[in-house]
């Protein structure tokens, strides 16, 4: 998928985030800091990671600044409501920053945290792939923990894909 227009990308990002938040909202408050094994991300870490890396790494680098990502621990947001508010706030900030990009900006290069030069549109595509990867981990964690999870593709999500053609 090549990204040519920032408005269509932002629309797609919104749909990706809606599907992510649909499963995130299935995390029981008492399972927020649960992990399947000591030393691995908790469910809360997964949510904080998606939010903070999107905002502080991807949005910063496409804006021409260095990454400010510093982790995903409980010091960023602790407790169910705080984590959900943190995720929503950082996503709004990301969308605001990305909304300032022009279609032409998508073709320019940005520098990744390890110094690689990449087209902005390709880096934004990587951002989506990163979120989808961690959404899959949240689905897996919830299933291991015995929690109910929504189907990835329901009537509603299929309708999100249907553009009327």
C-alpha cells in the first residue's frame, strides 16, 4: 500500500485505531497489568506502548524531530482509566501532528531512530503495521487470560472496509 494523500491515510488510521480500541476495551481492569510470563509486556504495557511509540517516535520523526520514545511503563499512566485516557490523548496529539503534513510531505525523507532515511509514507505504513502487530498480541494475551474477545471482522468492521463500490 502506497500512501499518496494524507487525508485518506488519516481516515485509514482512524479505522485501524477503532479496531485496536475495540479489543483494548475488552481488557478487564483487574487484568490490566497481567502478563503471560514475568519480564514480558503486560496488557497495560501493550496499550501504553502503542500510544507512546506512535506519538513520540513515529509522529516526531515524520515531523522532522528525533524520537522521544522512552518506554511504556506504569509511570506514564497507572490504572485502567488513566491508561485509556493516555492512549486517547496521545492518539489525538499524533493525529494533530500528522494533519499538518501535506500530500507532498509524504514523499520526503525522514530519519528513523537508528538513522535510516525512509520516505515519510513508508514510515507511516510501518506505524500501522506496528499497531496491528501489538493489537494481535493483545488478542492473544486476552485469550490466554481466559477473557472474552470480539471477532476481528464483524459486520461493523466489514462495513468499514466497504467503500460503496
